C-alpha cells in the first residue's frame, strides 16, 4: 500500500510526524492544537484541519471520525459549541477525552480521519 505524506509551507512536516498521511481512500490528519479559551481554540483547530484536509483532496464533509483532547473537561460545553458550528448535516463519530497534560499550554487538540 502506498502512503502520501501531506504537508505545506503553513503545515510543514516535523521530525516526529507529518500533518497528514493519505492512503487508499483515507486521510489521517495529525492533531491540530491551539491555546486560549476552548471555544476559539476549537475553532482554530478545526479551521487548520479544514486546510490540511483540502491539501489532501478531502474536506470537513468527508470526515468519518474526530478525536478531541481537552486540557480540562470543564471546557466541554465551550468546545462543543464551536465544534457543532463546523459539522455537516450528517455528523461523523467523535471521541472527546481530557488529556491531563497537553504540551506547551495547549487547551485543545483535534485529529481526524476522512475519506478522500
């Protein structure tokens, strides 16, 4: 199976990961992170995922699974409010967990898997 590594000037590959990896019919997007209040951080993460998905030839409408990591579960409602604004009519599945120690003061991290 061939793999295509997806990156750009705005979303460069790092020594430990690539912004996305495309395989037959699917694209796996690495987590996008943001700091600040949960609502705006969620919006930033999802906007960045949208751009990475488009680089991959996919879109938010083709996402089949999101994984959301919150630094604090008290931010769930604020995250959810921003998250819902990005959802298509038929939403994908989602997992949301508290990750006790996201790096560098990050408050939200979101990754996804989408069809291509």
